[in-house]
């Protein structure tokens, strides 16, 4: 799948960008990493890359080999996370053109904890920014 996207500079740091046309509904990448129990999550200090799968499991997406960790938040996203059978799969919500940054909405609790205090920098919230 390396021919589908690349990691590159984004307005908010690093981001994941399409390198070819990705059609609506197409699988892009899996958000992957070690599985943690709720008790293990409570012991963590850095919760930035934690993705809740269900009431028992959370994925620690912090390893750099998890390329989905580079997908940034957007209030008007072109991708979405779909959880099936304990796996987090990122799929296109609409057609994504080569060069477009791939982004999905991180969810209300993450947004409130990490993004809102600093202000959202996605294209919807910062209309003057390119993207």
C-alpha cells in the first residue's frame, strides 16, 4: 500500500498524503499497534495515540511503523475510521485526489482534550489556510 500515500509536511506537523486517486469507500490504511486493556491505558501518561476499539481494548498507535498515526484531525474529513472485528481500518469518505492530505475526525472526547484547548487548525476551522 506504500504507493497509495506518503508521510509529508503538514500545517500541523507531519501528515499522510495521497499519492494516487483513492475512491470513496476504499480502504487506505489500518491504525495498528499493541493492544492495551483499560487498566493498562489508565497507567499511561501519553494518551495522544491511543485509539479505543471497544469497552475492553485500546490500540496504542504510537509506534512509528503505524503510518495511520500520521493522519491528522479534520472537522470536515475525507476519511473515517471503521472498527470491525477489533481492527481499525481507515477508509475514504469521498474521493481523495493525489496530493490531498488524508484526515478524519478524531471524535469529541479527543477533540475536547487535545485540540480545542489549542484551537483547531484544520481547513474548515482556519479557512484562510490552504488545504
